[in-house]
């Protein structure tokens, strides 16, 4: 068969028109796990799970056991299902890898194999083994990459998810929820469950999100930088206090502040070059699918010159060196940094 999209996989599952083998990988953890579970649940009758479902941990794999599971004839069903999670192909011996490739290249018609790369950063072109696995599955079944969903697609999923749960969530408030909690789908689904339970058949408003949802570290770091830019010391130290109470290390807080100022600098460079901030996506690969970072950074840049941003980056570099030299208390160093930045921008 070939590489297929999420919609094509969804249609296969709905029609129970399964390929003999699937390779599921990518950055979107929630979708990878959800679709793998859907394949298994549709393939295997729950009353015959013990007979027709076989699960293996790819970190501790027996090729012989996989072969036996794949070739086992289904009990009171059309097919069996074998799920292999996190297959560490780079750790296999040459013989083990070749034997698995033989199995994957021509699975029996009575089985469905699911290779779920749940916690492994699998890349199609990482090395020859990765390429070989993709090519093998592509010829015998389906390769399904789940890359990061765009904020627009994610907000639509959340709004629809709220409707299915009997609640109301507008697209604009869904976007706010993403900015508040981050773009990890596992986290967002948990937050959506919590919010829908709270409002029942009512509407999830920004006020409800502020009161009930858990703010992501990224969002809190942006709030901290925003308070510094606005020279609001009370707000900045309140955010810092909250981060400290959450057990966030000073090094992580500093790293997030630095990241925000780098975003600001790059956004400013784009604007000074006569381009829109989104142009940074073409120049800096780190913003692929994350152009919202440049847009948010640009909102902080309105009253700042590029020289001021450079001066702030110099102060951040000095603080970074100080923390790495263990020459001062990390928490006090961050507090002093915030005061220096506010004074620098005043």
C-alpha cells in the first residue's frame, strides 16, 4: 500500500478494511496512541482478546515470539492483532533486524501488525535501518506519520470535542486554551475533560479557563517576560513565585526567558528587513509549525528597539554564565535579573 493520512486511516478503521501492517510514528503522541488503540479494538473482539491479541515491548523483544504471534491462527475471528511498541531497531543485532524485516515484509492475511513508535523519536531518513523499515512497511502495509497539528486544526478538534461532551467552546476560546495550556494533545484532552465536567452543558469561557485550567510552563514564561516588558515588577515576581512553588528550577526559568527574548530579536529582525514576522519560519527551522511564537514575540516588541533587545540578551548571557559557574544562589540570581531587565527597559 503506501503512506496514508489520518483521514484515510480513520476510514480504514471505520470500514474494518485493515492493512496487514502499520508503522505509526511522529510528534503527536495523543493521536499515535489513540489510533493504535482504535485499530486494536476494531481488530480484536474483547471476548477473545487472550487468544487474538499479542503485545510486545520493543525494548525487550523476542523475534521468535513475534513470529509465533503473527502466524497464530485467529480464534473465532477473521484476524489476530500484534502490537509492538517502541521497537528499538538501532539496538537489534543484524540477524534480529533482518529476521524482523522478513516478518514485516509479508505478514499473513490473518493478522494485523501495529508498530507504534510511542516514545521513540523515529525519523524516516535517520539511517539505513529506519529507511529500510519504512520501505518494507510501505510496500506491505501502511506508514502513518502523525506530525504536530497546527493551532488552527487543534482549536477545531477542541471545539468539536467540547460539543461531543455536551459543552460549548468557541474557536477563539479554544485558541486561548491552547495558548494557556500548550499544544500537547494529551494535556489538552485532560484539560478539556476537566473544563467540560465543570461547566456541564454551559460554555467554557476565558474566565473559566483562567480559573480551572492548568497554565503551561511556556505560557507562564511568556507572562513573566510580558510583565518585564511592561515594567510590572509585581506581576513579574508573582509569576516567578508561582513557578518556584511548582518546583521549576531556576535554570529552566532562565532558559525560557532567553528563548522568549531570542524570539523577540528574530521577530524584530524580520520586521526591520521589511518582512512579516512569519518570514522567520523560512529562515529559522525551529519555528516550523510554531510561527505563533514569532507572532507573540512581536507583540512584545512594539515599544522596543533592537538595541534594547540586544542589551537584554547580554544581561541574560551574564546570568546564564553566573548560574553555570555556581557562583550565586540560582533563585536570587533570577530575581536580580528581573530587576536589571526592568531597569534596563525603563
